[in-house]
C-alpha cells in the first residue's frame, strides 16, 4: 500500500530537516524542505517513484544547489555594487563556515551525512540515490579540500 503525500512528509521530514540543516544551516533548512516537497509534488514523476526516501533526499540536495547558485549570483551582484565586508555570527566559527563553503554541494552532503549523521557510505548513497562509489569519491575529495583549507 502506497503512503499518502502527507504520510510521506510526516515519515521523512525530520531526517530531511537534519540533512538540510547540515547543508544550509538551521534557519534555511525548513524552507529548503518545504520548497523541495512542493517541487516533488508538482513533478509528474512523483506518483511513479518507488524509492521515495532517496528521491526526497535528491530533491533536497537539488534545492540546495539551486539556492546556492542563486546566492552566488546575488553575492556577485552585491560585490559589484558595494565594498565587501566580512560579518560573522558570534556563534558560528568562521573557519568552519569558510571551509565548508569551498566544497561542492555533493561533497558537503556526503561530509554532513558522514560526520554529523554518522552514516556509512552505503547508507549515504541510499539516502542520496547515488552509488556507494560516488559517495566515497565525494568524501575523499571533500576531505582533501578541507585538509587544504585547514593546513593553509
């Protein structure tokens, strides 16, 4: 028996919010989840999806990517319009924020799920709907970039 859309949301929302929090922070995570669910429900392929959990993780990751691209375009416009100024929230460690910002969305997703959610690569692959090998590659590349940032 297939779950209703509301039941699917109720079942996976908590873990998707944790995932999105690791990718975009706690203030934007609920919006990312809501926007991803709206896109999924509007999608013509949603009724035919067998692996709903993986599809939703992928939708959240895609939403994060779209927001990241949008943010980067906005920042570029702002940089052209005004002198950049570094402002950090006192509770956020700037070096960690800066380090994570150099990672691609896929690398960030793999790092967050590996270190914050303590998942194995096979579990991360299941959640993101990618192969374990892809997860291992994203983790290796992400770790290498983080080492470069922290060793510099």
